[in-house]
């Protein structure tokens, strides 16, 4: 099992996840950022992407394993995203009924 750490800006801690994959002490480097500006890439673009199906196993102040970002891995991870999707679904339902 591979361990991933995703920084939670709201609570200021790392959320730990586990997913099938290579473990070990050396994770190598993440894939090159897809895009970057004049000053480099945003932190979320220069990290591993959390695999779909990863399971949250804890949290802590320091990262463990690969530092990752959600980057769309779970669209419902943010309450704002979930609320926006619910609003879109409601509008679509009202227009199409």
C-alpha cells in the first residue's frame, strides 16, 4: 500500500490516505506539472495526484509518504463543490421536467 498526504488548508493538517500501489521509502518524483506560469507551478500542480479509491486513514501535522493533491480525485470532498453540484442538479431537474 502506498501512503499519500494531502494538505487540508481549512484545518491546517495533512490528511493521510492509503491506496494500492508501490510503497517503500523512496517515492521518486511526481509527474511534471501540466502547466506553469512565470514563477513556476502551483503546489497542487507539482504533487502526486491522489488515486481514485484512496481511503482516508488519519491526519497529522507532518506529511507521510507521497505529498499529493486531490485535483478532482473526489469532487465531493469540498462542501462547496457538493453544494454547487446539487444546485446544478436542481436547476437541471426543474428545467427538464
